[in-house]
C-alpha cells in the first residue's frame, strides 16, 4: 500500500488580529478570493510531483480564518485537489471556522463541496476570558456555531485555550462541559503560549507579558485547569489520544495523526509548511508568510518558498521519537538505542510511561511532562 500524506492549505486572512496570535495572518480583505485560489492552484502544480506515488488521505483548511473564504472558492480548491490527487471517498476534509463567520448556509455549502469535519475556534465560553483574549465573539455565538456544525456535519472539533487571564479551574471545566453539550466530538485544548523567546515582538499580549504587565495563572494553576478539562472530557467519553487532543472513539483527527506519525504533508498557501519524507532523505519547507509576497511569487510561477531544510537521519529519528511520544501509540521499543532504552526503564519505574504492544507509551502524567521527557530521550 502506498504511503499516505495529508494536504494542509493555509488561508491567511482574518477579520482582525487577535492579540495573542503569532500565525501568518493578514487583516486585509482577501483582495480577491479568486486570486488567492489561483495562487494556490499554481503552487499545487509546482509542488505536487514531489508527492507522486503517495496516497492523499486528508485535507485541512486552516488559517487565518478559512470560514471567511467564499464557499464556491473552497469548493473550487477541493475540486482542484481531487483532480490532482484522486482523493479517496472517505478522505477527511476539515475546515477551521470562527463562530462569527459560520452560518447554516456556509456549513451546507462546505458539506456539498466535500467538507466532512469542522474545527470551531471557540477558545472559551466565558465572556471575561474571551474579552481578555481579544476575541470578537461571545459565548453564545460559539455555542451556536458548534450546534449548527454538529447538526449539519456531525463531526465537530472545538479549540479551547486555558491558562489565560481570568481563566480558572472552574472556567476550564465549564468550557469543556459546554463544548461537549453543544456537540463537540473532538476537543483540542491548548495552554495560552506567550513565550517571548519564540513569539514575534509585535504580538501585543506577548509584549505585555515581556514588560511584566500581564498577570497570568501560574504554571501550577494552568496545569490544574488542564487536568479539569481532561477530567470533564473523560467523564463525557472523549479520550485523550495526544498531549492536547481528545476525541470520542473513532473521531480522532486523521490529518493530525499523519503529523504525529511523521508522514509527509503538502503545505500550500502563505506561511504554510510542508514536509516530504522519502527513503532517499526528507525535507521540509516553509512558505512566505506575507500574503502579498506569497501571491506575487505563486502567480508568477515561482515556488513561494521562504525556507527549506534537509532533514538528516539523526534529526529524522529524533522527530519520530518526539512526535510518537505525544500519542497513545507511543514509539516502538525496537527503535530505541541502548541508552534510550535505559532512560525508558526509568520512565516506566516512575509510572511516566508503560510498555504496551511493543511500544513505549507515556501515561497521562507522562504526557503532561512530554517536552522534558522527550528532550531527555533525544539522540
Ligand atoms: S482568528 Fe485565529 S488565526 Fe486569526 S488572528 Fe485570531 S487566533 Fe489568529
């Protein structure tokens, strides 16, 4: 069977720039959605040959705010991808949607175009937390969007953020409960990250944090909020299957699982990343983040690449280890070197990991400490 790959398409436009966000976004109105579509199609023709011989199994339209894109342009993009890659009928096709730009008509149009999964950027259902995050929608709009998506498509993921200003164990627990009540079959729960080391200077909340003007819950409080979300979701039947992701059985994200099992993915669009893995070596590329520069390059027939890296064998093994440890499948014990196997013994002894079906799998406590554990195991 051919190896699988996923397709990520970045739509970089947002109605406004949330003050904690470091993604490649533009608040310009999409100059013409058609122009962006033409650029994506041009990039597709340039990049697709590198994936020939692999089987496309998922499409993820992320952003930015792809729910701002005209549904007929989403449909045209999916048709172009289908034509180039012969997507199988059960391919997972996800679109990210913001509550304020999601309605029944769009949901129906997306479904007709082949979208079968919606990821709603709710972040919280607490009006105070949403205000501190600078989100434009209120709790009711988020709930309405999730209910509508659940009714129209039946497969809805909800993004939640914890560890934000005004958040508490109680708001986190209520957020998880309300997401499930509204119809979420999958939840991604992330700690608010404002790390000055990795965030751009101009991200407003990161700047306030750097200047000591943004009090946030302590790491211990944030960990307690995460535990409250986990407990609430477990009660509701959603299982943690990755560090930050929970799903009802069978509703895990196929697309994200491709990332975690270190498969190839094609990235298209401004600021998108792609990774092509092969026997003869692997490489990763990142596209121009600026939407205008991306459009200019792609529409004049040039690859809109901003950076490109070959991935050497040691880096490849380390990546597989880091990614595999994020999941309930873990990493094959046979892939560990003697010194890594000794470290693994210590993890098992401390109940941070178990051996299961020939793999080293982190326990729930181990998943909470994933980064430091993975760093100790790296070659
Ligand atoms: S809507 Fe999402 S991508 Fe756009 S600025 Fe806000 S957080 Fe970033």
